[in-house]
C-alpha cells in the first residue's frame, strides 16, 4: 500500500561560514526523480525507480539512526564526490566551493 501523505528527506547545504546565521542561504540538492521543485515536470520511468530516490522515500519513514547510509551520503555530498553527485539531478554548489 502507499501512504496518503508523503514525508520527504531534504538534503541542503549552505555556503555560509556560520550555518546558524539567520541570513544563511540554504540550497537544496535536487534528485532525479524524487519530488522536489514544484516547477519541474514529474519523472516517469515505469516500471523501475532510481534506487537512491526510492531509498530516500523509505528513509523518511524512520530516523537517520535507522538509515546510517544517509550520514555517508551527506559526507560524500560535502566532499563533492563526483560519483555521488552523478546520482543527483542538480548540485547547487557546482563550480563553487563545497558547502
């Protein structure tokens, strides 16, 4: 069955030196098929799913402690690892210093 409401895990980064600064601008990492930007056309790749996007959906049902891979994913995004970034639709920090 599928739930009526969908909770999403959103990964964001900031270029601000102080992430606690209220003026810090947070930018979202965009996934290929995971819901995100409302102006983007929905992704249809039936009957298959992008595995990372699919795992992100199920990660939202639990805590990050139950999904340790999320911590590793965030670390790879912070390190701007090319293999990991290739799994995403858009890196908001492309061509800039990492978050």
